[in-house]
């Protein structure tokens, strides 16, 4: 851990002040949502599908008050509790989808870029075909297919999001591998008799995955929006399975016309804040880790003082 922090200390010190603030603010905001996701059973006063407490039913579309801080919805659910539990659902879906993308996309890109040939052409064709489709449309198609197989669960939605982001990881890692495999240190490793597996694992992997954290963070922000879009269309997670902000916004549409504003305000605000936080982290990491975007600190050039000398005759 100390080695990682020391490796990031110099790039962080060389970034601009704006990038530092973006990264710090994004990390703090994201940490708040991660805290809510982990400790949702203790932070939320009620369950995500709880409609009564102590033998008393919650009011239908109740106004925000001391008992229900964000009010209640038409299903008698506490909006404050569902907003907090929605953070857990969003974090779970994002982490699972990014994990699948890394496990599938990074090895495929590494193998494809290193070996080339017919395997590379086939994988490039498949990934380009997936990348050509609009991402949200592709997520809807996979959501339809996976919902019929595993149901509308967190796993189904995570796999639907993974299908649209794997080509991005593949393309970045594959393109970096194609250029890195011709480097001198790789040629030296081959001359020493290192196998292909050793070269990819020890010499290429660390160099080609440097952009993966930035891609993962930016994809996480986009995954939150895609998850909310699927839930808004009724293709995501249902109310009785887990709390999901997009699905809550879908149900809040019928309330907006009658002046009930609290059922849609807080889930929508949570989406905006989490997407903003992840975007700030991604942009800050990009400027910190990308040497072409870092503004290096230049030491001032000090010239010696000019000394007036008399002309010697």
C-alpha cells in the first residue's frame, strides 16, 4: 500500500489545482454513497419494501415530516429509506459490471493484441459489432434476454451493463498491447527464453492496464445512468426485489401531476450526485495518471546578477 501511495504522490503533486480538487471532491462524494451502501441496514430507518412499523401502516403519499423525512410513496414505502437502499443497489450493480468487464475484457485484449492473426481479427470484428450498437439499446436487448433467464435481479442488470462496456476495455488494452509488445524489454525477455504467458503476465500486463482505472470510473458514472434508464423503462429491478432509483422515478411520474414532488425529487437528486461524483473522480484520475495531461512544475530559472566591469586598456 505504501508503494502505491508513493507512486501516486508525484503525479498527484504535478497535476493542476483544479484536477486535485476534482479528484478530492469526487472521492469524498463517492465515499458518502459507499458508506450509505455498506451501512444501509443501520442508516435507513426502514426496509426498502417496508410499508408498516409497530403494527401501523405508513400513509399513502404522505408529506415529509418528522417520522418520514422524505415522505412516502403510493406503495406506502418510506422514500428516505428507499433512497438510501438505492445507493446499495447502484454500488452493487456498478461493482459487479466493472468486475466482469475487467475479468473478460482485459485478458481478451491482452491475448488478442499479443498473438494477433485470425484470433485478433475475429475478436476485433465481434467487439466492433457490439461497439457499433447504441449502448442503451444494447443494454435493453441484453436486459430482455437475461431477465427471462435469471429474472430481474442485480446479477441480470450487472451482466446487461457488462455487455456494453467490455468492448471499451478490450479496445484500449488491445491497442496498448499491440504497441507495447514491440518494445525493447519485451524483445529482451523473448531472447532470455521467457514464455508468452510470462511476458504477458510480468512485462505487459502492468503497462497495458494503466488506463483501466480511468475507464472504470467513467464507465461507472455511465452505468448509473444506464441502470436508472433501465429501471425507468421497467426493465431493471422491481420494487419488491431491491430499491432502485430509476424504478422509483418511473412510479413518481404518476405523482407529479397531482403535486406530489417528493417521490421523484430525492431519487433523481441521488442519481445526479453519484454520477457527478464518479465523473469528477474519473476526470481527476485521468489528469493525474495521464502524463500528457499533467502540468509539470517547472523550477524558476535564476540568472546570475550582472556585474559591471571596467574596460581594461
